[in-house]
C-alpha cells in the first residue's frame, strides 16, 4: 500500500511540475480553450463512456490533426502570443502608466509630508502644554524674542516711513513758500535785468580767470606727483609727457584738452568718487606717450607709467577701479542702504498694493556698461511679514534699480551713483504662497 502511495505521489509531483512549466502550462490552457467541445463531449456526453473515449481518440488521430487546426496550430499560436506578445503589450501599458503612477506616488508623498508637519505641530503644542518639560521655557523665550525683534523691525520701518512722509510734507511746504518768495523776487530781478546784462561780460571774464586759476594748481599737483614717482626710478618725462599721462588717467585725449576743460579744478576733483579704469585706453595711450619721449632709459614703457600712475592716484580720495570691480562696489553700497530703497517714493505705490510690511531687500547685479558714464542694472526682491497677521510672510515685491555714475571730470572721473528705482508686487510668489 505504501508503494502505491509513493508511485502516486511521484506521478502527481511530476504532473504538477509539468503544468507549472510556462511553455507546457500555456500550451495546455490554449489546447483546452481551442478543444473545449471535445472535452465537454468526453465528460458530459450522452453516449456511453467507451463510445465517448473512442470518439475522442478518433478526433485526435493523426489524419484529423492535419485538417483540424484546433488540435495543434491554434494552441501553438495562442501559446506563442501568451508567452511573447502579451508580456510586451503589458510592459507597454505599464510604461504608459508611469506618469500616472508617479503622480499618485508624489501625491501620496506630499500627503504624508503634510501629515508629518501637522503631527509635528501637534506634538510641539502637546509638549508646550506639558509643564514638566524644562526646555519649553527656553523655547518660549526664543519665540518671544523673535517676535519682539520682528515687532521692533516693523516699528523702525514704520517710523522711517513716517519720518519720510513728514519730511516730504515739510519739503512741499518749503517749496511752496520758496515759490512765493521767488515770485516776489522775480519782479525785482526783472528790474535789474538791464543792469546785469551790462555787467555780464565783465563778470564772465572774471569767472574765466577764476576757473583758470583753479585748473592749473590741480593739474600741476597731479603732474608733480607723477614726476616725483618716476624720479624714484631715475626716469624723467617732458612737460608734454607729464601732462599727457595725467590727462590719460581721466580719459582726456591730450594734456591740452585737460587744461582747457573748465571742470578740471580742485573743486571738481573733490566731487569724484570713482575713477574708471579703462585699461585698453590707458595701455594704448601710455604706450604712445612712452614712445614719443624717445628716452634713453630702456625701462620706460606704458606698463611702467601705469604702475606709477596707480601709486600716484592712491593719494586722492577717489577709487581707481575697473568695470567689474566698480560694478561690485556699487552693488555692495546699494545693498548696504537697502532701507533707503524700501522707503523710497518710487516704491510707495507698489507697496500700497500689498498688505506687507517690508523688512528686507536683496539685489543682485544683472548687467553693467560704460557709455558716457557708468551704469549698473540690478534686480531682486523685497520681503517682509503680513501687515495684519503677525508671523505670516507677506507678498514679495519685485524691485529693479539702475545705478548711474555720470562723469564729473573728463570721461573717467565719475561722481557718486544716482538711483533709478522701480518695482511691482510679485503676484507669482503670492499665488505660490497662498497655495501652500
């Protein structure tokens, strides 16, 4: 009896292994699908069992298998389609579902993140409600200090805006009074117009002589510094070479042009904040000066004159900078005075469109160019807290600033920068914030 059980177990195991095989299993299922009528007649037919078996055997004979495609051909085709075509189609469908699956996963991740954030706030609130936690006192102190600092910054900005408003109103009153005063004095000036006309020529002559007296000491001082510096290297330049070298540093084409310029005087030099360093112009001009000297000193060159010129210009209050360094310097100064930009009249209108108390501004350099002056284009954002809801970030303000340094002396002697400010509410950031 045990031997029969072993034989049956072996047969059953082998049959199970064959059925589970992908090829054999697929063929068996396909064959059953294509020959279901034969199997139905075999198991549930009305004839006797021996007759049904005989009919099944006759239908599966070799002669019938050639004409009956359902015995071999169709099951084989269905097996091939199941084993090779169906997996490829399934993979194609899964690839088409990648975006949907990823979106579902992203949504699930975002939902989990939001739940975690809410849970963190809940845990934090629960901890704060527990008087047994010692660190809560310190955390509360930190939060209170932050809120106090935020309120102080907001109050400072409000005070600054109020001061600017009062100053603007006082300035308007002063201008109104001045306009009335000018109207009254205009009648008196008209009466003196004839007398002043006769005095104009004499006063012009006096003025020209005064300007000349101011120009020559300034030019002589600069030429003297250059001469003293060159003498340390046993180099002597002619008067023409010294004046041309001094003139080149300010962008003049020649020493005569510098001497004829009414703006080249001690007073105008004191108004220079930056001296633009156009190395291509200076290199070409100083090389020409060195060659025109026809000096026996083999060390005399444009590079040497440039080095000495750098040392001489250090004695003056202005900074001698290249275009990139000058742009960075102006950018730093503009950012340091960010509160002046926030409180400017140009931004008062855009600020009024928001419910934000602006506390910070950050600007970056977009472009810079030298063309009859130096211009730096900057852009950035001003940010702050909501005016009505403390601790809630308000709407950002998109800010654009153009800093311009106009020539005060020559082409390269630049005055302090003047700002052209514009701005508008950043509605894109507001939508992104409100959607969070």
